[in-house]
């Protein structure tokens, strides 16, 4: 059975991650030259560090404080 793709893993976990207060987005990224999952947060807090796992299904997770993200026109 083939391993799930990064996109599939991201799709599977995004709803739960987005339900956390302060999370403003998720994305595929590169961390230390390897694929990773980015969790974008309005402000990095201890609570978010504790709630967001360091990896999902074997894929590293990086939390990035981005501030508030608003859709442009």
C-alpha cells in the first residue's frame, strides 16, 4: 500500500488544526530542505506549541507566527 502524500496528510489534519484558536492557515513547505507541514498562527503561544504536534504521520510540522491573515481584493 503506497504511503499517503504530503497533500493527503495535510488535507486530513487541516480541519483539526484550523479549529485551534489562533491558527490562521496550513500549508505545504520546506523545513531544513525537506517537505514539512506549516501551521500558520496569529501569535505563537505556549498553548499552541503544546496543542500542535511536532509531526503528523511522520511529516515534520513547523509553526510560524504570521500575524493575522486577511484576504485581499
